[in-house]
């Protein structure tokens, strides 16, 4: 009787083991939101190209823990209502295992609570608004790159280090969450660290605006020492071209924290001497990574595939895939080598360490990625038909991020003058 019971228990255990192993899916389904249409597509299409290339490479290596990946794309350019409907369809009907969403900060504000309701792992792979994790707590939403706070404070530190004597500043930002939030960070830090500076204009043209003549005329009349724009994609390209045509760069120091993504598209329309950021340490000539074989394979493979060098949206996509591989490796190991369920993968995100094609990253306790920041100034190089970045400084993330559990704006208000001594590692452009 006992022997029979023991054999029955053993058989049940073996059956359970086989059943658990059989739960390994035929494919790992990934939903990705990115701009395929509209002025932001100049930013979103390269990200899609990177995703497709990376998925092909992962599958050629045998997949993630032996499971091939499949991609399902949603166009952010279709609008928030359509996007959220498609998001829900991918989760409920297609059965995606993880979502990469989104580029737009406005979209991220909408999909974060949706992901939480649907209990689907969501990587905010590109959007910058710092408010996501500062205003709400999430279990299923994580950011695999930095937020707006270090992305804006790093260019400000660079400006204050290289041009400390400016007296007036103006801003031209897209009129939506990112444009407003990033300016709030910059202006609050400026008032805290350099309160004698006068803000002479706060201009917020509509997202996707085709004409900046009114803004350029206003700035010509005001002639501020510094002009900030955290705009990106086609909007930034249009503004820079129109400003350059009207000679606006001649009298003002431009600070463009997202302009790494526009260097190749703008060509000679972007003058020398402009302070640019890379939303992380993302740059196809990364001074620490450019000689690494995996880095060269990615940048050169991307260029061969698309005809252009990768920009930070492509690098952000690579970081999302790096996080995905790392978290499934971690969760599978914690599950005794068996394929993990969604809850086990979510738990493995806590404290996750991973690396794309920049410096290593870590997910901290508030689900926010910690990422270094590269800033520099534009310069000409005859080897490239567009401006490249010189006098680079890569800032470590921790000193320029609000600690977990604190709101960025309130934290910035507490900064002391010694914050201005924050420095990173410095590099010159290698000709």
C-alpha cells in the first residue's frame, strides 16, 4: 500500500515536471509601439528597424532561453485612442508576453495604468516623463532607460560649466507632456542654481507644427543668450532649419538635449558649437564602445540595413531587448531552469542589471532605469557629411537623478551650489 502510494506520488511529480516543461511557449510575443507615421516617424522608424534586426539576431542564436521571439507593432501616430485599443487587443487577443511602450510621454501616461490593469509586463522603452513613477506605484511597468531628470540636468550642467556667464534664456518646446515636464525641470534647476538668469520667453508650439516663423521672429527680437529646445524628431528638425535660415544661431547658444537623433538628418543645417544631448550615453561613435566588436556589429549592421547610423531611439530599443533577455535569463535560473510564468518574470525585474550598447544599467526599487548621460558640442569632421559630437562628457546617473521615492521638482529645489561641481568622464572626438 505504501509502495503504491509512493509510486503514485512519484508519477504525479514526474507528470507535474513534464507539464511544467511543456508550458514553454512556441514563441515569445512582443508588442511594440513606435511612430510609423507623422513627423515623429523619423525617430520611430529607425527604432522599428532596430527591433526587427535585433529580433532576427536573437532568433538566429536560438531565441531567448530557446524560445524564438515574434514582434507585433502598433503605430503611435494613429493617436492615443487607437493605440490604447490596439494595446488591449494585443494583450487580450494576441496574447503578447511583454509590451514595449512607448515613445511619447503622453502615451506612456495613458498606457502605464492600462498595463497595470491588464497585468502585462510593460517596458517604457523610450518615453522620458519623470512623473510616471513619481506620482504612481506600478507592479507591471518598468523603464529600461533614464527619465527626464538626468536627461535635462546633464545638458544644464554642461552649459553652466562651459558658458557660465549667460544672463537670459528662452525655450521653444513641443506643447505636450514631455515639452512641459522637461522645461519644468530645466527652469526649476536654473532658478535654484543660477537665480540671476532671466527667462525672456516660454514658447510652446503644437506637437507636429510645420512652421516656426512666429517663434523665430520673437527670438530674433529678444536675442537671448541661451535658447533651449527639448523637442525631438521632425519637430526639432523643422525648428533648427528655420532658425538657421534666419541666422538665429549666430547670436544665441543653443542647447538641444535630444539632438543626437537629428545630427545625420540635419547635415549642415545644424551649425557647429551647439550643445547636444543623447538621452543616455547613446551615440554611434560612443567614445568607450566604438571599438567593441558587438558595438561595431550593431552600428554597422544597422547602417547597412537602413542607410543611416543608429540614433538614440535605436539604442533605446536595443536596451529594451537587452533587458528582456536578461530578465528571462534571471527568471529561468530562479525557476530551476524551467520556463518562468509572467509573475516570475515580473519579480525578476526588481534590481535587474543589463547592458545595451552604452554603459551598464540597473532597474532600481521604483522600477526606474539608472542610465549615464552623454553631452557634447557639435563640430565638423570631413569624414561625415553632418556634425558630430566633440568635447563629450559622460555623467554618471545617480548624482543627477532624484532618489527613489522623491519627486524630481521638489528634489531639484533642494540642490546646493556644490551640485555645479558634478562632473563626468571627458572625451574628445576621435578623428
